[in-house]
C-alpha cells in the first residue's frame, strides 16, 4: 500500500532534522526608510538560510512529512509541482540526505523549462516525470499512478503533498512562529508569500490571524479556504476564511507571470539591502508589503517582519526576470 503523509495533525509523528535552526532575524533599515517607515520598523526572517539544498521554507515542512515517511518505512518520496518548484528541489535534497529515492511529477514537458530549480533536481538525483498540461488534481492523480507503479516494483512510496502543505507539514511553521516570537518581542505584522498555504497556516496558528498578512501568488484557486482548513486542522478550532488577512492584488496575469510591482520590489530590495528575492513568491510578498505600506495597512512605529521563504534558484529559471535584470546592468564605456 502507498504511504501517504498528507493527512492528520501529526500527533506523535517523528520529525527528522534537515535544517539549521533558528534562522536569523535581521533588520532592514535602508529599505524601511525608503518606504517611509522607521529604521527599526522592518525586519526580515531568513528562512532562505535553512541550509538544505539551497534553503527555503519547504525544509521546515519536510522535516515532518519526511519524518512520517521514514517512520512508515518508505524507500522513495513522490511529490508534484511546477517545473521550477522549490518544494520539488528541496524534496530531492531531503531524499538525498535521508537515503531515499525521489520521483518528481512536474507539470509541463521536456524543454519547457531549464536551469534554476530543475537543474538542481537533476544534480540531487531526482527522477522527473513530465505530466504535460496538468492542473493540481491531474498532477495528484499522476503521482498516485507513479506510486502504484513503484509499489509494483517492490518499492515503498510515500506521497508528499503539493508544496509540503498538509496539516502535518504546516507544523513546521507553527514552530517558526514560536521561534519568531522568541526573537522579536511583539511583531505587529508578519508578511509571507501564500503559495500552497501551509506556511501561512502555521504562522496563523502560532501568532493569530490578525498578525499574519499572506500575499497570494496564484498557486491555488481558493487561498483563503485552503489556509483556513489547514489552520482548523492545526488548532482544532474553526478558522473562518474571512478571519484571514490575504492580499489578492499581486497575482497579475497568473502564477509565474512577472508583474511591474514585483520587478520593482526585486530591484528596490536588492539595491537597498543586498537581498535577492524571486519573482514568483518572495517578490510578490514584498510587492504586497510595499502596497500595504502605501495603503496604510502597515504603518510607521509598528514592527513588521518579512518572511523570506527562499527560492533563489527559481530566479535563474525565470526567463522574463533574467532578461529584465540583465537590462539593468550599467556597462562601463570602453576606453
């Protein structure tokens, strides 16, 4: 039977250590002042520095989902994602660390994406199965088929959920929320990219819905319902979608499409703080933070924490962003 690690709140589930904790919390005074905030108002939680496989937020989730897989005797991890999936890359890295094979079922076809995360998937030894023009449910079905095929060959596959976002995986961000409270006395707002939902859900469970602003990135069709279901599973108390703070205005033409506010956020953050964001997740989150400052939802005198969820390899797999970034290079005239 295929092992599934998506269900349940984890109970006494085993956790494996894959990252380096705690991640740093650092000030962003130059960017804060540029946005009209006080120098001490804006901080960054560096979950891009989690260590494993290039770092990123998925490591916290994988400690729980991979722990369950190991406990249940799995020999291969199977998960899904887009061609430049950070989760897929870090699942490949977790498998390498734990001595497990990894199969990645990715939307698209060979040649539609290159470099970035996909190159690292290969370096880390994962097997990629291309699923064509497939949405979330179709990818899940294809992953089930791959798991069944593997089981027929004598392997013990474990299905790791899309983005690592299950109630079990989201426990990693309950811990992150507690870690953050120990580092920062009283953050008024924590801004985070809302992809598959587990990162925001864990933070909400730890900090409360009023302190977490999720910036929707277009990865799931119903972000509020997705997050509220995960929070309810984590806390055992009903979380209504309307209780959540979610910015829906940064998706643009869709997941993966570069927008002008995101490009501006990438440039301003890089030039003010030397911090590189990616165009799909953290760039959207920073664009959402900047829009919230402009609208007055984030104000001077109140501490705001930006959660950097990683994704740097994806920057190098995003052609539109690379073209725009290269165009920003100022060449020194030859003599």
